[in-house]
C-alpha cells in the first residue's frame, strides 16, 4: 500500500511538468504556412513539418514543447522561424495506458524515437537547430547529440537549472524537498547536460510568466561556458511582441545558419 502510494505521488510530482490537452488550437493555414504530417509508428506520436510557401529551406528547427496533445498550440510561436527560411518540425508524443515508469521517462524515450524519424527527413548537409521550451528544453538537451555535426545551435527557454532546485523554488524547503526526492533519478539534471555540450552554441532564454522563478535562470548565468549566452525577455510580455530581446534572438538564429560565419 505504501509503495503504491509512493508510486502515485512520484507520477503526480512529475506530472507537474506536463500540461497535455487533446485539442486543436491552430492550423498551419492560419499562419500562412504549409503543413505536412510525417508517417510514424502508431505508438510514437505525431510529427508536423511547417514550411513557408515559395521560400527555399536554409535549415531546420526541431521544436520541443512541454507535454503532449497540444502540438497545434505552438504553431503561432514557431511560425516566425519559417519566415527566416527554416523548416520547423513540431511533434506530439502519444501517451498510452501501457506506458511504464515515470512520465519523464516515457517522454524522453518517445521523444528520442520521433527525433530519429525527423532526422531521417533532413538532408545530412542541412543544419539543424534544437529549441526547447520548459520541460521541452530537457528533451532538446537529451537529443541534440543525435544531430552530430548537423547541430547549428541549441535554445533553452525557461529551462529549470535542476529538477530539485525547481521544486524547492516553487514549493519551499519542506514540501519542495519531499517532492524532489520522489522524482526519478535516472536522468541527469539540465545544468549537467549543458556543461557536457562543448561544440554547439547554446542560448538560454528566460521570461517571467509566473511558472519558473528567475533564480533558475540566474543559476545558468553564473555558469562560465564559452559557448553559452543568455537573453532575458521582459516579464509577461505577449509571446509575439517584437522587442530588442526578440530581435537579438532572431539575429542569433540567423547567424547559426549563416555559412559565411562560424559560431
């Protein structure tokens, strides 16, 4: 009984990172884009490739979001990447009652399979940007090594420095410690994975939306790595707001794919 309750609490704690909703929010046509679903195995999930009509592809972006069943909600926030001449790959993992282990274990396992499928579609000579939002940043970190020399860059938005520190910052020393102790320990924390990436330029971005404390971002800022840089967006500004921070990120991404320069 105690073991069953502990398992339930463990799943509950990890579910705090996920917010799946089985709903259609936007279509590619709403954003003036072409959308193509890629064939995948039935138990893996859904992959959607977004392209801008009549624009030659300069590279690709694999976008990792936090959860499943809400792929189309992320079309507006990624459409601007298509305007830069990039193909954007969005995906949902498919959840199953037969999934074993912690939610994050299933997330990483299925994410890895979908990334393998996406990389089959991308020509080997084409550069790939990995971009992850919140827990999706962890998925990007876990998979960027698969692109080998194709990886143009890595963007981590509102990424927890570590799962334990995230719990402590949000729930305090008592409850936060108890909840962090229930998390699966099989996977490395984000800051460990970041420190292991040497040859790929990394941009850590942060915006205060009330979901992730700035203390997590500040811990990354104290990390002295030559390939790591930071952008802090104004608090709670609308996602599509054009400001100097958004322009800075845009210029960074353009540079990632500029064959005349090296990052």
